[in-house]
């Protein structure tokens, strides 16, 4: 009898994962230094220099090696641990020309020290226990530099110190209970609703929630000597992870694409990490077959499209090299944090996550509409095209009132698994896609970071969602000397006015309502137009082929049919100008990107209404505004005949808006 097909969706089994891991490791080791202490893939050095790049290459591939060998219970036919043992001996030797940058010398070494400590613990009987006593002593001395270090950023980095000190305590090295308690308490300060964490005090919601803030607590709890401290905390860690996974699995496209939102996207299939964390933790939120379906889908999404590349390497990019996607801290080996997404290999072949039959993703079962309170998102996924869309009125990687520029990675009004925010220079300086901006005569666009979230909630019994936010929009001259960590930049700012934006969402469509109020802004006299941007879609390789690719423009209407998706923007009230802008080399998804836009000269205090869609179809929603001027109500009729009614927010009360009026269902 033939073996039953346990992977009907991806076709991938544990053997495929193992083969990919072996191919990646073999390729990386072709770029190792003579002792193996540094692994430096080719390419221009990262912002921290080649010594850091080489340390990253060692530590991040060590993660993958550790998972691979732990899952095989120490079986190591490639003698990988022997190679890493030699690298550790040289890397911790202060006299070696290949010595590692130390945690005292560079902050990035603190990150890599955590990966090294984690795998030394995971592979303890096969590697650590066999190291020469002198090498063990040098490892302890190297790692001990983190003890009492108060320069760690107060975000996911607190886990790097926890992991290192946990390992040190287990081998008789120096460690600080005070450090551990402080870092664990700091982690608790990141807790938000629904099992989510914020990566620090700012409104920072991205893939770090899954591949760091949920992953490390589960792995730490399994480290030697951690049981006593972890035991009272672990039930809550697991409960939060269970809640988070219910949202996370909705954010995976049918083609396996993770959401293109947030920094460090060059880590690619690290996005699979929280699903493996669920398997390690024994999560009951999702079936083991669904956990593997999500993880295998994400990894195969990249493996089928050029990552790793023909040489077996992960480059700085998405499917292919695309350096614009890298942050300042990204080096040629940085993408190997993708190893986290292969944590499942640490689980043995008979684990339920490897033996269960794959289950369909939520988007493969039915259209999805869900509200996620913590990041201020509504998730709308459509089974017909397998695309997941996220509408964003709560995340900007900033604090309320912050006068920074908008990061394309965080502050756009929507993201998806099929589109990438425009990340060319204009994308950072003059927002277009998924934005509502004020323009001056030179075409400069305002920024909205620091906005106030008005509401994010389901409507019509969960069939639609209503979101709103209000921003004191401003033009910003960015300070480019500030390190690029993926968030917006500070700079001299001039207020242009207050922009209130409301999104009513159902299936592929958004009805977007925008109100502009001068609100005493010093720059209001410079405002020449309000512009709304739609979805940016990969399109024809040459602009002169745009018409044949299906671009259409008209008064108040713009639509572009790209290589795989259609983006529509249509004005319903007050938006009488429209167009499609082409950008070259602004997205990792293709050479050319087309974005439809609408614009108008804004009338203070009036609502302008547009409909926007990614793969919306022939019939668009309709909207009617009624009621008194100070308490208007909008009623939307969707293409399927369903209706959604919501009261629009009251006018702003002044320049600083100390209270946030909430949207509500109309009576």
C-alpha cells in the first residue's frame, strides 16, 4: 500500500525541508574563513562592516545546523558540528585573526551571541560537552560580556540577554538574576491585546512579534536550568501564542506569501517561525497539519521563486537580490535569520507536526474578515485569488504625536501578500501608495505618523469592518544622518492640516472617506490638493506597454491591470482627478510598479469618498452620506447587495485633539 499523501497543499515533507537545509548550509560553508569562525557570503559589506557580517554568517547558519542536528538526535553525517567547533575555538580566541567581534565592541554581537548560546544549549551533548575545557572557558568569557550590560535596546533585544545568561548559568558561568528579572519584566511590558506584543514602546507591529517575541519565550523555557523560572510564566506564554496564531495563520496568502509589511523583510521565511513555535509548545489553537501547511507554504513560496538562489545562498532581497529592502544593519549574512523559519527540523520525524495531514489555510477555506485590535488592523482575505489584505489604522512604528516621516513599511493604510509598498526614494519622502496626503505646489506629500486611532471594529456581524484614524499631517525635511532601521525619520516639520480617514472594508473592496480641516496649521496656505493612493501592483516591464497591459484612466477613475493583479481607484464624491503613476525599481516584486491615484482640491470640513480595490471585480460599492453636518452617517452598499452603516467621527476639536472620538454603528 502506498504511503498516504500527508501534504496535499504544498507537497513538502520533512525530507524536503532537510534537503533545503543541507543545500543552504553547504552553500554558506563555501564562503567560510579558513577556521570557519566567519561565514561571509559575497556582496557589498553591510553597514556594520565585514567582521560583523562574518559573525552573523556563523551564528545564523549555526541556528539552522543546530535545528537540523537536534532533530536527528545528534546524527551528523556532514560533520557540521566539528566545523562549528573549530569556528568557535577560533572565534573566541583573542589572538586569532578570525576572532569574533565582541558584545562590548559592537551591539550586533549581542544578537549573534544569543543564537550561539541557544544552539550550544540545544546541541549540548554533541558539541558543548565535547569542547576542550580551554575553549569552553573562552566561550564563557566571551558571552559573559553581556552580564550587567545596560545598553540593550528595550525591545525584542531583551531576549538576547536572557538566552545568553540562561546558558551561562547552566554551565557555571557568571550571570545576573537581576538582569534576568528585569528583562522578563520588560517583555511583559510589551504585552498587548489578543496575544500580540509590541516590539518596544512604539506602535511597532510586524513579523518580529512572531519570529522573536513569541519564539524566544518558548525556546528559553526549554533551555537547561530554565524550568524553575519559566514554569510560572509558560502557561501565559502559551496562551498568548495560541491567540496570536489564530491571527497569524490568517495573514498567510494561499500562495504561501507572508505579509509584505515591517522591517527586516530580507529574513523572508523566518515568518514561519511562530508556527513551529506553536508545534514546539504543543499549541492546541491550530491543528498540527495546519501549522505545517502554513510553515511549508511560506518556505516553498520563496524556494520556488529564487530564494535560495542558484548557488544555494540567501541574498539581500525578496525572491531575488534587491538591496533597497535592506536596512542599515543588514549585511550579506543577515538573511540567514530565515533559519528561524526552519525550527521545525528540531522536532523528530515522528512528531505530530510532521505526521499530520496538511489542513487548508483560512484563505483557502473561505473569504476572511477579521479585526486585530492591537495593531489596529482589519484583515480581508479572498478565496478567489488567495490574497490577504490588511487595512492599517493603528501601526506606524512611532508614538502618538511623533513628527516623523512615514515609513513605507509601517505607516501605509493597507498592505497585502500580493503587493509591496513602494520603497524607492519617493516612497520614503512622498507617500503615494495606500495613502491620504496633502500636496503643495511642488508635489510634496505630507506624512501621517503619530496619528490617533479612532476605531477598529467589525460591523454587520463580522461581514465588514470599520476603521478610522486622524492625523496632524505635515511636510517633513528628513534628517538622513539618522540610522535607517526601517522606521520613519525625524526632521524639521511644517503642519499642513488635520486629515481624518475612515475605511469601510469588505472582501476586496475599501470605501475610503477623507475629511480635511485646516485646524490652524501654519502650512495650510501651501496646500494645493488632497491625493489618495491605491494598491501598487507589479506591471509591464516597459511603460510604453502599459496601455496593452490594461491601464485605464478617466475623470475620477483609474485602474491598472498588472502582471497578476488589478488595482482600482474610483472617486465617488469630490475626487475629480485621477491617474496611474509608474515607478521603476521601487518594489522587490518587479521592475515596474503601477499605482492608481485620485485627487481633488479639498474643501475644509467636507467628506470626500473613494472606492479602492485589489482584484475588486466589475461592480464597485456605492456610498451615501446623510445626516447633519456635525454628525454625518455613511451607508455603503457592497457589490453583493449587503449594506454597512456607520456614523462618521465628529470634527477635530483643535490643533492637538486630546480626545479620540470613536466611530459607531448608526442607529
